[in-house]
């Protein structure tokens, strides 16, 4: 049922927003990972970590998608760029 899926999506977004992520980032991450809260949360967590390390957001997004949110592999790719 669409309504249940939508309510689940809203709940997931709310939980991620409460973790301190920005609304636009949460919505984008949920769409990128086909509304998987677990994958979106991992993407947001890793994205914030890599951003704090000084990497550019567009590169972070690209690498995390290519590496399937695998932290070590993504970090290796970012360092080599």
C-alpha cells in the first residue's frame, strides 16, 4: 500500500533528521538508495566523516555510490583523486 510506504519514508526521514542531518541531504540519500533507511544513514554518516576530512561533497557522493558505502574502499578512492 502506497500510504504505508509513504508513512515509513516519513518516519525514516524524521529519524535521520533527528540525528542532525539536513533535510535536503536526507531526501537525496533516501532517493539514491531507493528509500533504504539503513543505506541512507550509512551514506550520510560516511559523507559527514569524509567532509570533515576536507574532501569535496560531489566527490564524496560519487565515490560512496561507486563503492557501495564501503568506507575503506571509498576513502582509498578519495585519497587517490
